[in-house]
C-alpha cells in the first residue's frame, strides 16, 4: 500500500506444489487404508508403505520448495511487499491452528460441564441417569466412566509442571535469540536458539516419559473415556506441534550457522519464533484446563 | 472509480505468455490459470454431484424400492452433498476469487502464488479419494454429508478413514485458499484502493475468507474425533465413556453454520456487482452492504444450534439460538432492500447475467423466508428432517449460490475469453433452469409439511404425485445444465463476437479497463486509482 511496491514480484512457475499434492494423496490413501486394516486385523497391509512414500515425498517437496525459496531470497529477488505477505500468511495460519485446538478445548469444556453432569442426572436428566447408569457419579477428572471403566487422573505436579517451566523458559530464550538477530549479535542468537531447540527436545522426552507413566502406572489410556480422550488428543496434538516447532527452529539454527538472515531479512526465523510462542500459549491453556482444573 | 493505466511497455518484465502444454496447468502460479482450473473443476464436480442427484430422484420417482439398494441410496445422498458443498460451490467461488480479486484491486497476482497452486491441486486428489471409496467393499460414506455420530462412528463402513482424510485435504485446501485471499486483499491493493473503495465482491470474499480460516480447522477437529472414536476407542460421541453424540452436532454445526455463509456471502458480492451494471445506477447503500456482510458473519458464529432444536437442549439455549437466528434476517433484509433500491428507477436491461441476478434476489429471498420458518423452535419440531428442510436449503444453495455463480460466469466470461457467449443458448439455459428448478424444489415444501422424511429411499404412497413432479423437474434441471456446458465449451473455443474492454456499458471496476480477453499478466505495475 505504500511506495515499497513500485515494482511487483511474481514468482516463476514451480513443480513443487504438484509434488506436494501427490504426497498429500499418498498420505491420505495410505493412512486411510492403514487405519482401516489395523482395526480389522491388528496389522497394517500395503497402506503403510503408501503412507511412508507419501511422507518421504512431502519431506522431499519441502526441501525442494524451500531450497528454491531460499535461493530466490538470498539473491535478492524478494521485495518488502512479499515479506509482508509471508508474515500475514503465517499469522493467519497460526490463527487457523488456534481454531483447530479450539475444537478440542470445546469438546473438553462440553464434556466437563454438560455431558458428564447430564449423564449423572443433572438438569432434567434424572430419569435417564436412573435408567441407564444409576451408579454413575459426575466427577472430573472422570476416573470412572458410565460403563464402569476406571483410570487414575494425571496430576499437574512433577513432569507437567517441569514441562510448563521448560516451555516458558524456551519462549524467553527464543525471544532473546530474536533480539540477538535484530541487534546483529550472532553469538547471542546462536546460543539462545540452540538452548531453545534443546529445551524443545527435553520437553518432548519428558512428555514421552509422562505418557509411559500414564499407561503403565495410572492405566490412563487413549480409550479411558472422555478424560483420557481429551487428555491424549489435546496433549498429543500439542506434542506434535512442539515436535514440528522444534524441527522448524532446528532448521533455522542450521541456516544461521550457514550465515543466513540479517537484522532486516529473516522471515523464516520470525515465523518459527511466532510458531513457538503459539505452541507455548497452547500449552499454558492445556496446563490450566487439562492438568490443574 | 477513475483509473489511469500504465502503458504496455512499462511492464515488459512479466510479459511473457503462458508455458506450453500440460506444464502450464500443473506448475502454474498465474491467478487466471488457477482460477480457470478451479472453475472447470467445480463445474465437473457440479455435473458429478448432479448425476448423483439424478439417481436419488430416479429412485424417488415412485414409492417402493426400484433402482438402487437403500445403502447405495444413502451413499448417493451423502456424496451428493459433500461434492456439491466442498467440490462445486466452494471451489467455484474460490475460482472466481482467483480470477477477479487481483483484477479488481489492481494486483499482479495473488499474494502467495505457489501456495495457490498447491491449494488447487490437492482438491482433485481429495475428491478422487472420496469417489474411489464408493467402489470399496462395503461402499463409500453413507451417513449423510453431516456425518452425525454414531452413524459415522459405530455404524459406518471401512471407507470412513478415507472419508476423514479426504475431508482433511479439502479443509487444508480451503484454508490455504482463504489465507491467500485475505493476504491478497490486505497487502496487494493498488495504492489508493482504500477499504471503502473495494468492490463488494472483494469485501464479501474478505469476510468469507475470515470465516473459512476460523471454521475449517474446527471441521478438521470434528473428523479427527470421528476417526479416533471409530478406530482408536475414544468416546467423544459415546455416552458410555462420558461423551455425547450431541457434542458431535455442536462441533459440526459450529463449523457448519458459518459454512452456510461461506457459500452465500460471495454470492452477495456477485449480485452487488451485476445489479448496478444493468440498472445503470450506483449500488444503493454501499457502506450498509459492507456492515451487513460483517454482521451476518458475526451472527453466523452464534446460531449453530438452530440445526439441533430437536436434540433436547435446555429451553434457554433453544430460545437464544432462535432469536439470534431470526436476527440474521435484519442484515440480509438490508441487502435485499439495497438491491431492489438499486434497480428502482434504473434504466434496466435484461441481459442474461441480470436475469439470473434477479432470479437470485427473488428465489434466495424465498429460501430465506422458509429459513425464518425453520428458525422458530416449536415449529421446527415439525419441520425437522423433512423435505421442507431440503426445499429450504436447495432454494438458498441452488437458486442462491449456484444461480449467482452462473450469473457471475455470464457476467465475466466475455472478459475472460474475449468473445460474447451465445446469447440464444444462454436464454434457453436461463428459462429452462428457472422453470425446472422451481418444479424441482417448490413442491418439496408441500411433501415436507405433510411429513415426508428426508434421506429415505422409500415413502408413503400419498407423496407419490408430488414426488413424480419433483423428479421430472430434477431431470429437466439436470439436462438444462448441459446447455450451459455446450455454451461454455463454445465460449472457451472463442466462437463468438469479439467484445470491447468494457463489455457492459454500465459496468464499473478496474477489470473493465483491461483489454478483453485479459492478458496473461496484468497490473505488473500498480494502476493509479483516483
């Protein structure tokens, strides 16, 4: 909208999107087949190979696409306006991710405040409760489901609390990495970013330990009623995002060691750090609503 | 708005033509190519979904079971709905957005052209998966396009996983498309193209894109929960584990109601472009149109449970959703009023786009009125899941969304191809469509009010007469679209009278200052807007 766009930049044709589309196709067919076969026979058939091919292809696509992109960026083909487009695009992408998590938080709030009390007879449901499951009590965490399946609740002390601190600290370190980049302090940038990546890895390792603890000691499983469902889907999708964010930041670290980015031109780094802050905020909501309350 | 265009020698850098052969379409980053791909894909899907509707109407031609098994009938209703919503209407509007938004705001292309290509090309694959699943053992999805639990969890077939992943891909495509549109409008407007100078098609798409980014991820969440409930033992939608099948409906309709406006807001933008052109007047109440669109978008988030009045929600909730729903008729009424006021004392001419636009205004309003009836909670108890509902949403989607898409095609097709379409065929297409669509959907109100349930392959004998008429209307409407196909092929092969830059003498907007057909690259340097 200002004088930055005296001359527009329109990118050349690219083969990568169609490669990505084929990869999506293979992943969907493979995963669809694998899931159906596992539920029938307990083992996967050809679906898994299609899935793996798809995942390999999408990684190949990402490398190719971003390699072209980096080449164009470092040879100065991108202009200010394109940078703004990228930043706005990333912001809207993060907003869409927020809405994805909102669906699962919505399910959590609904089951806690509506479906579980109703099943125990709240509102005008006294007869339903009396006829269906007269012994069912509405408590949260739902350690005994209406059908009688039992589990133990995961407390917030211990691993979850440590993980909260780790993510909070990592959000601070990634911020200082960012200021390091903006002030051209490459040393601070490298150290702070490396610490962030390390903290991301520690978080993931601790979460794996937490899952093992949940399955082995608490009998808290994915199929342990809505408490287990919401617990694993929320923390699981969050963990997946931490994993992707860590990979994203790690690639930024490699690029920084390769001498990429300067104080004014660092969209990819900025996107990675925004993503990391987003993952951190989601975790804070998780910690409050899944673990503490 | 007055514009001064740069001369052609200014933008030699981007002035090479399209690539040769198939590479042009596979690797393209050009908004016009991608728009064309979207539009043709949507039209092919429209014919595919239409063929399924023909199967439905053939089976319902008389009571009893004649042609298809009930299970196959259910697959037809399901896939017809999915294809028409996600494969026809939404991609067609995205195609129009691709073609028109850069031209209307003076941008060289969409903001993120390569992602634009990706968001198109994953779409045919998603529908390939969906259609392939019909041929699987046990058949394709048969639980209705709304895939209510437990139909989609406990009682669904093996193809459910493929259904889930294909919906994921459709969602990814829509989100990427919407991000592209919204960033284009924010960041690519030519200098001087201020917000309140934007054509209404751009405004309505801007708000639509926001709705898409907000609700498509919620749909992804819903299908993910269906997947885990079916295959991984979770019980989000099963009371035995503390969940609730009604939770599915809440999540689905939190997506589904804004989705309804995703399919109609761009239509409002199209009608707001066509009516002033052929009335030779400025649009009445431009700013109120913008605020009305925004109000509808806001309200669309707080009305979803009007699809669920019969699920036994607390009375307070039913009342809240009833009143909020009825409130939507206020901004919608503003729009209809403004279109009519635009025509008032205009020197109207009845070219085919205008005829479809006028049909839209009348028939969409009609569909809106039956929507108001459905919004009234106690009355909805009777209407719920009857053909009255089918009549309502086909009036707003076929004579609403689809008619606006056809109107848009006639309106901008000469600009795209450089030749005038075959006016005789177009008039045949209009009158055949208009008459048959009303024969098709109008009597559905009667059988619905009389209690005929939807999604059932058989019916009580007293509905037979009207159902025969409905089916005849259906076949006629289906055949009428083949006229459109012939017309489109003819226009794309450039058979017809060449048209000037300003195809319609009353038209306003940047796109009408460009030559017809539009060059492959436009606005490589920004136009000056006064």
